C-alpha cells in the first residue's frame, strides 16, 4: 500500500515538494559552511519525494537547536508555508486527507530539520 501511496504522491505534488528541498540544499551548499545543512536538505528531499512508510524522530542537542534557529530564519518558513498550503488544499477531499497529513508531517520537518532522524 505504501508503494501505491508513494507513486501517487510523487505524481500529484511530491515531485515539486522534493524539488523545493533540493533547491534549498543547493542554495545552502554554495558556501563551505552551509554544506552540512545542504546535505541534510538532500536527505529530507528523499523523504519529501516518497514519504509513505517513513517516520521522523526528533531529538538533538544545543548545536541542533542553534542550527534550527538559523534554518528557520533563512529557509524554514518558506518550506513550511509551502507544505502547509499544499496540505490544506489536499485535505479538502476525503481521498486527499492521507496526502495532506504527509504534507503536515513535512511542514513540521521544515521547521525543525536538524536533530531529526528518518526511521
């Protein structure tokens, strides 16, 4: 079932969602200091392309909190707003609710990506 969900997800909006994470990763990777943040963006682009069957655990320490604050100011809000808007549109129909919930999961990830693990 998760394969079918991931396939439908990719066709109907997951591709654009994942590409936005890839764009953020490319922009962060321009500088040497931003490369670790860019690598994290590329990891989460994989989740954004195919989110069904994957869980995200949040944790981390002080360094993760500091990087999350910088991330939130620079890239977090636009990505979170994109996922929230897409999730709200998808939740209009009963069939779209599971897809909307995945968008909301990605919106939370867009706000706090550092210290998060994909399970």
